[in-house]
């Protein structure tokens, strides 16, 4: 009887450990949230979503198919990553109905400008929410023809019935989104960073001790005027030593001059 009791205790311990394995294999939503918050620095916007207040990390899309609506829409549209693709599906249809209900004067979701984003395009992240079956990102774009766009992107967990470990969740996210290194961010910067970028733009090479000879008498020195286009600037001054893009602004750095353009037109000459 003693041996039988010991055997029963042993069998109970083995069965308990087997049935508890799924519990230990499941992840912690707060741990996933913490890791994602550490990986993606969020961007904050104005209350009306018209501009960026504090710029976070720029992210690049690894998949095409993301649809975003103008920030004038009362709600962002819904996108879901499934089977290696981004689509809208029934969730997108339901969100469009909600947008129509939240709009005024009979406006529907179709009345707001839409834009489809493709792989390798960049945007910002304004919110990350770990839900019971996946991770929800709220994405926000730079202006396109003076229109900014935003939208939701849901990345479900591999098994919707259980929360994975943080590493598994991040692997799913990495299939769709990646943080762009600061050196590769290019022109995607908020307008508040313009003065910072201009200050950090390297000066041209030092001027020679002996000045170059003056141009021929029949050649007037190049002049740059406000409102000129980029082509007019480069036609007069040639190609710049450095071209710094900051949001809608572009700074052309020459040997002894900096020309700032906004929306392709000269707004300042230093």
C-alpha cells in the first residue's frame, strides 16, 4: 500500500506538470507591451491630428496593402495582417460603418481621402495596444499634397486563443513593421526639427585663402530670389554640396550659402 501511494503521488505530479505546460508557455501581455514600447518610440500629434508635436521613431512597412484615411476622418480605418498580407476584410467594413455614424451631415467613410501604402514606405506610430488576440498599432503619415493620413493595423498573435511570449509576438510584428535607423530616416522628420537639422548641416569646405577670379564682365553673378523653384536654384548655383530634407522643407547647402525651400519653393536664403 505504501508503494501504491507513492506511485499515485508521482503520477499526479507528472500529470500536473504536463497540464500546466501551456500555462507556462503563454506570455504576459504586459511584457509584450513593455518590449514594444522599448522598441518603438511613439510620436505625439496635435489634438486635431494635423501635425506632429513630438517625433518618435520612423517605421518602414515590409508589406503592401495598408490603407489609411485623412486625419479629418473621425476614426482611423482598420487593417489586419493575415496570411502574410495586409487587408481590410470585415473589420474594415465595420469600421467604415462606424466612421459614417460618427461623421456629420451624412458624410461616409468614402468621403474622406484614402491612400494605399506599399512596402518600403515610411510612417510614424502614435499608439501601441496589446490586446487579447494581437497587437494594435495606430500609424500616422507625413503630408501627401498637404494631407496627412492615419489608420489602425492589427497584427494577430499566431494562435489567437493564447498570448505568446514577448519574443514570438515581436517576431510577428517584425514581419510587418521595422524601425528605421536614425541615419537612414531621410526627409521624414517633423517641422519642429527643421532648425535642428539646419544647425547640424555640415558647412561647406573652407574657402581658399586666395579668392577665385571674378566672372567675366558679361556674366552676371547668380542671384536667388524667394519663390524660385529648386530647378531655378540649381540652374544658377549648380548642384549643392549637401541636400537636407526635413519634412516639407529642403535645405540646399552650398560653399557659402544655404537655401531653404518649402514645398519646392525658396523661402529663405542665408
